[in-house]
C-alpha cells in the first residue's frame, strides 16, 4: 500500500483545508450559530454549503451526474479528516451522517428510478434522510436478526407495523430507509424499504433527549401502523435487508472514523496552542514533561487510527468487505477521540470545560462514538471471532497481483 497522496488528492486536501479555515471555522465563534440542540441552524449553514458546491467540494460519495464528486473511499478518508477540523465541516460539504451513509448506499445499489427520486434530492441538499433500523428491546439493535418490525404483503404493496428508536435525523428527514421483517428466514428474513415522510401510516413518537450535541433532526422514536410501500421502493430485493445493512454500515462506520480523526486532531491543535502560551510556576506548560507525555501519547494514537482507517478504506476500494479492519478502526478511533478531547480539556483547565472552546462539544459527542454503529464490545467480539477462525492468519498481509 502506497501512503503517498497523488498530486490531485493533495490538492483536494489543501483546498478542503483552506475552505474550512476561511468559510467554516468562523461559524464556531458566534453563539447564534448554535441551536438549542447544539448544532448549527441549517439556514445559517446554507450559504456556506452553496460556496462548497461552487468550490467543487460537495457530496464526495455521490455520482457526478447528481452534483457529487464520485470519489473512491480512500479519498474520502483524506477529505473527511480535513473537513472535520471544524465541527461543522462535514455538514458544509454534505458528507455528514446519516446522509453520508444513505447516499453511499443508494448510489451503490439503488435502481435508476430510486436514484432519481430518493438519492438526487439528498445529494443536491434539498432534503435530509434517515436510516431506520434500531428498535426498542427486545427488538433489533447491534443484532439485526432480532428486528421485530414487520412488513406484510398486501397485493403489490407492503404494510409495515412496529417501532424504531434512536433514529438519527428523523425529525428533519424527508427520505427514509426502513428495515423490516418479511419472513422468519435467518439470512433472508429482512427487507429494506424506501418511504417519504408525507406518507401516512407512521409517526414520530418523540425526539429522545440525549447528552448531545445532536445531529439535525435529533434521535427519534418512530411508530409504524400500516405504512404502505410499493414494490418499486424495495431496496435490492425482498429478503435482501441484511445485505443492505451490511453494505451500508461497513463504510458508514469507517466514515465516522474519518471525521473523528479530524476532530481528535483539532483537540490537540487547541491544546498545543494553549500550553505553548500558558505559564505557571515559572515555566510554560509545553515545557513540562508530564504535558509532553500526554500530548505525545494522543498524537501517536491518532496516527495509529489514521493508518487503521486508511487500510480499511484501501481494502474497501478493492472490493473487500474489510469487516475485521473496520471493526479495529471503529474501536480504536472512538477511544482515541474521547482521549484526545479529555486530554485537551485537562490541559486547558477550566477554559476547556467551558464553552469558550469547542472541546466540551467534542467531548460530549465523543461519548457516543463508542456506541453508534455497533458498540465497542460488539466489534471486539467480531475481532475475537476472526481470531478464533483465522489463527495466525489474523495478521496476514493482503496479497497483491504480481506480474
């Protein structure tokens, strides 16, 4: 694997960095740019999003014919990390969850008609979207095989009944993907469907209060009471719901890591600037060995996370599912983000704990990192299963084609 960036990708990285510096970072300094849910009001972000479109920095995961960049996943890693230097950077360039994962999924498996009706509006930034899979206990969470929401055939339509919760972005979303049970088959018992918020037969029960900060549209509990969906709006095919979730969640987990790495680097940036200038007891904080050790350890963890993430992205681009590599990156980078924010707050003292910096915002967001898209414990179980099955080959290198 070659870790050097092509001239084109290095140019993209620099353009993203300059855009964030000029157009996005200033948004963080104005209190009115934070809503009651600790996110930026979409109306305030809209002018910056238009500038990102004009700069050719928009929807990197999506087809060019809809206004996206159609980049390979390894290029996402470079762009997303740079974009996430600001907490609003990924939103500004339309590569923030859950839209990011939904666009990637629809671009890959949607029919031409589904791409036109469901994908294009998300890519263009006209609507937001949500992926409805997780359910209240005893329903499906990390184990989609436990999903209890059912879809029953009624002619050429399906009627969906059940409940979902912690559905990110649901209160703002127009286009939804919902996973429901269509049979008791262990491998082919689930089906994924597309629907619009204006269709009858479902409702948002509540927006679930969380520690925050929140995504646009919050994290909602949904109830389905006879939502009707046509056969034309089945993703892939009946019984392919588990495959749909696997196609979506693997890359989506990795794009979380890409953005978290950018935020972790921002934490060290803030910490380094402060310790370079702050003096106490006759010495700058940056000159204290204990401070140097803290910063050095986190810097190392971030670089390990970058290597894990890029390796997984490289494998995905070559058609590998990279399940083992994605799980390793997900666990490590989630821990690293939390540690980076915690260390930066500690070194900034009360300033770090206050809202005078964005460290406390990142710290609260970081706690969710070890839960979203599979808890760390689940990913460690995945790794243990691979270790049991592969033995010493767990650490084997990928064999490339040789002349």
